[in-house]
């Protein structure tokens, strides 16, 4: 009797499990309206171009930092990350944020304790509405993308930082 029960269980249970595992086609991917610029026009297709722009902007920032933004309360400002979103329906840059970090430390002369104030700055680039991605990269590929006027507008990345870091 035990053998019959065991044999039936070994035949029926896998069949029942297989019957419940329905093979279904994956749902079609929903169209994403906005993507990170590194994923425009396809996954990771803009990575080299975008990170090249970020490196050039950081180099420009390093050149002007000591005489401008890095003289105040947070004298050790450092660019952290640039991120831009792209509207996939138009092929335009929707928004760019460039984040910076800075700190100010001091030593208590009586106790020797070190205290630090730290801050993160989130600087929105002053882009014109519906700036084409290629036009944005043309400016970023130029000699001085930090000070060049952004496409279709009157402002530079420097102007955007000036409104943010002071």
C-alpha cells in the first residue's frame, strides 16, 4: 500500500506542478518617457560622450575654483556627479543636475576636538526648454564647456553654478 501511494505521489506531484507553471510571454516593455543621458539613444550608448562632458566640466571647474567658488565657507568644493535626463519622445535634454560637496573643519583649541560642517550642493543647469541632445553635446565637446553658452539660451554652466554655489 505504501509503495502504491509513493508511486502515485511521484507521478502526480510533478505533473501537477508542471500544470501550474504556465509558460507566458513576457509583457511588452513600457515605453519610458525619460532616461538618463548615458542611456540615450539606447542602453549605455551615450556613456562615453556623457562622461567625457563630465570630465571636461570638472576640469574647467578645477581651473576657476580657487579664485571663485572655493573662497567661501566651503573652500574645498569638489564636483561629485553630473546627471542629465533625456525626453525620449523629443530627443531633448529635460534637466541636468551637477552635485558638489564641501566641508569646513576646525579644531577646538581647548579640547583638541575636530568639528566639521559638510554640505551637498545640487546645481541645476540653466538649460533652454527642449535643448536637443546633440546640441548639448556640441557645447560640451568645445574648448571651454564651463563658460560656453548653453544651446538656445543665454546662460552657461558657470552661470548655473554662480546661482547655486554662492
